């Protein structure tokens, strides 16, 4: 991921160098070359994905003349992407963001013994129905809605036996698909409370600035600009539901029609188009994407 950006644009390469310096290791080599086993460790994947997103943002700024404070109505990110959004908007430095995400990844992995937790995707249902299924399956264990991704996609998280019960309940209720996800821990549920405490401690030592663009938070699906509220919501995000559907709906309701997915992948662009009928989702993660944007760009009246 991101290697072509680093090779094409000095501003992008500088992001990877800053992340490497902040972590005291060559994370860039793992991001660009693997092995996949090392990259998919959450302590590497989280700062690695952030680095790719910020490398793309810096390329947009340097090559396309984009200025978030001028061109974007909002920034937002899904789960760890919220940290990337904050860094893009100048609320967090890239170095601090890399260290915070390294801490977040390690704390999330350590919060629950391997194999004790699980996550499952329920496809073809909405948040209220998924929450009912999770509550019924809990039987005294943790089981709750973790991600409301929109377009009929809800992810549940919790103790593995409870999540497995939820899958069977979902199938019995006619949910189109219900399947375990290949994840290393049960993210965004109450089992992550130890990780939330670790993040509260880590964030207490970081200089958080007001963002240059309002950040739509995962846990409230509403914008935030005050540093103390940003910290509070990042801590709550560790155990809370990622309200992505509501976040996109809010931005669309505020007049946003074009959403730019910055970094690796195109999953969120697809979700955006299914959540908001009139929305356009455009992924920017490679030099080719940047050239295509420059070719068609007239204005950026968008959420980036």
C-alpha cells in the first residue's frame, strides 16, 4: 500500500518517513512489501493505514492544490480512520497519530485473550434488528452492535459463544447472511474497556488542536471541534458503535454530495453511494486516482 504514492510524490514519501521516525522502525517497508502476516497485525495495520491515507492527502495538497479548510465541509473516518481524519485536519500531528494507533492496536489485541472474542457480519438487516439479535444472544455475555455500516450491513462483536449464538438467531430470523469475520479481537464492544483506559492515558499526553475542518465522530455521528470533546469521543469509540450510516446521512443532509475516500481501498465509497442515493463516492489512493481527479476536477464542495 502507498508505495506508488511515495515513489511519485516527495510529500507522500515524507509522511512515511515521519511515521517510521515516530515508531522507531521501518513500518513503511512492511506497508509496501509485507509480509502480509506482519502487516495484518493490528499494531501495524492501524498506523500503516493511517500513513497511506495521510500520504494521499499530502499528495492532493501538493499536486492538486487541495486545501481541506477551504475545500471540505467535513472530514470523517471509519474506526481507526477517525484518527486519520483528525491528522488530516491538523488536530493531531502525524507522529502523535502513529504512536497513538500503535498503542491502540496493542491495547485492543491485549484486551481479550485470543479466541475468546469474535465479530460477525449480519448482511440484510438494520441496526435495530441487529441490536435485538445481539441482546437475545448475549445470555449474560457481551454481545453488541459494533459497526452500523449502512446498506443493510451491521457488524456485531463480543464473546465468541454469544456471537456464534447471534449468527444462529440471525439465520433463523431470515437475515440474508450471517458470518464470522476473520479478526484478531472483538473490536467496538464492552470487552475493549481495558483498551479504552489505555487510550485515555495515551491521549492525556498528546497535544490535541481544534481541527481546521469539523470532524464527524463515530460515536455521535455529529461534528466536533473542541479538543476536550475529541479526546472524550476517541476514548468512547474504543467500546462504542461506529455509526457510519448515520455519519454519512448527516453529511448528506448538510448538503454534501461528493465524498472522497482517501487512502487504501474503496469499501467506504461503495457504502456511501448505497447510504445516500444522490451521493458520489470517489476513491483517491494512487497516483492514477490523483491524475483522474485532476482531469475532471472543477470544484471540491465535498467531504474529504
